[in-house]
């Protein structure tokens, strides 16, 4: 049989940091376009497995939900292939009494396409060679379910971190250790993993952390450790004994490109829709200039996301904060920066911010 693995598409993404209202809407539209294109990589003889986090949150807006439903239904109707959705942590509410949007859409699709669509919300043997363990409530349950994986399974699909000592203790996150992976691989099982956004392989390519197929943030475009080593993103195609990574995104794509640029060169920033990371170094006295320049660029540019990774002398932690700030919705980043400046610098920045407002 043939399979195509997709994961962590985060459709309906609600990105706030580094965006404007218009660019955030364009980013969501980009995600839906990429989703349709990825489905079209598969023909009627292929089973498409979405290995978690199809949506960005469990309760995405109805307009985004309808886009997901339409893409899946149209593909199922036209191609008559097999489509499987396994639920990831972003597809589920922390309150088990609440039905997530992906689960709701999935149940509608199961009624409409009973022979071609499956929603996986609990550990399930898809057939004799594929077993899917979707996101579960906590690490203890996950560890127990790993011991229940049937002997002889050729492909095991998981949605978790890999060898992250802290993940299993984090809220709504899971982890598989190297020792657990060794047991599975020794038993002849290939392990396919979603959740981490930078792809990599382990244990002689018997463990594949696929990574997401296209970015929804600047962080997704970056290399992290040994992940995403060549800077590109892939889907995973499986046929018989063969697993092949199929290119789905690169930093030079016409739409969705990624580029880094020094803040002093913003006048030469690329045009079009993509992901831009502003870098370079600045003196503390230039902090206001950095903020003002980037704010102006965001208003003029068509880029989906523009993040600030400029290192400001004397301001500890700004460079580390910049890479993850767009994913933190509860932090007032400007206030954090202001608190790091001395009184004179803070006065200058506050005045410039008022002028921008």
C-alpha cells in the first residue's frame, strides 16, 4: 500500500506577533492553499495520513473550519483516495468535554465518506501494517499505550516530542525516549513522528521526525539543532519497504519564501509574501530606530510575518526572545523591552511609540 504523511499544518493559524491584520489573513489563506496542494500529491491508491495538528487550535473560527472541510471533501470526491486524520495536541481541548473543530469536521466527513475517511481519536490499527497513536491526555497514558503497540506493526505513527526530558512534564505535551524508540525499532517497527516542526531522522532512518510541510512562523523556517539541516521541508511517502521524503517547501519559494536581512538594509527588503527575519546588531541608543524601522516595514510589506532578531547592546535576552515571541500571545513584548532600557532610553522609545500610534 501507499501512504503520504502530512503533519502540523496548523491551518487557521492565529499569528499575532510580527504581523498586521492583513498579513495574518494572508498567512491563513497561504496555509489553505498549501493544504490543497499537499492533498493533490496523492492519488486514489494512496492513503493520506495527517499525523496531528491539522488546525492551529481546537476551536478555530468557522470560516477556517469550512475551508478545511471543503478541501478535504472536494479531494475525497474527486480523487476517491483514503484520508485519515489523527488528532494532535492542537486539535484537542484541555477540557475533554469540549469537542474540537477538527474532530467535529472529521465526524461529518465520516458520515459523508464512510469508505474513504477515518478520524483517529484513540490508538487504532489502521490495518495489519499501520498503527496510529494520536495525542493522549498525559505522559503516563502515552507510555502505557506504547507498550500496547501490536507486535509486527511495520509503521507506527506518533504525535510527540523526541527525547525531550521536559516535554513529558509540560502541559498538553508528550515525549518518547531513545530507549523506547530502540525497543520499537528492534522489533522491526518504523516510527513516524509528528509534532516537532523541524524534520530529522534517527536510528538509521528507522525513526523519521517528518517536520511540518510548510512554515506558519519564522521559527518554522529556521534550523534547530540537527533538525531541518538543509533548510527545506518535506512530506513522507511510504510504499512497501521504502520511505521517501518529498520536497514541499524551500526558502526560495516564490510564495512563502524565507529571508534574513540586516535592520540597516530594510530598504532592500524582498517584495511579496514570505517570512522575514530582521537581524543585525544595534547600540542601546539605536533601539528606538530598530523598532520604528521594523514597524514601518510591517505596514508597507506584503510579508506574512516579520520578526525582530536584532541584538541590542546592553539589553539581555532580546535576541533569544525574538525567535519565539510570535508564538507567545500573552506577553507584552514592547513592555518587556521598555523595562530593559534605562530611563532616558525608555523615554525616547515611549515617545516614538506614541507618534506611531
